[in-house]
């Protein structure tokens, strides 16, 4: 998807792609390590606006987290978070 030639998609269209993009984003973060929103947008060839929606959904559910301080452009790096199995209360 070209970010220059394509019209801006509405939130419903972006949300419909969430599960597909969730897997793609997590695969990149697992393979390559922490990345900024801008880096993910360039690698996936999607607008940063859409990456923000998907990434913040992942962040909300604890699948990614910010690492360190923002870069010179104000972008944080985000990394994959290994989920630990909850201990059973026995």
C-alpha cells in the first residue's frame, strides 16, 4: 500500500486489519528487536497513523512496551513482551 497515492482510510477499515497487522508487527519485533512507529511504518509500508492504532492496541494488552527514551523525532521504540504464565493459587 503506497502511503502517497492512497486516500486516508477511516478507523473502521483500520480496525478490520488489526488481527492481521498484530501478527505482522509482533513477528517483526520478535525477529528484529525494538522498533519505532516510524520504522514499523516504513517496513510494513503503512502510514504511521495506522501503525499507531495497531501498536497501541498491542500496548494496551501488554504485548508490547516502550523501551528507553524517545528518539530525536519523539518516537519511542517498542519491543515484544514475553507473557509469563500466571502462577496458580493452590
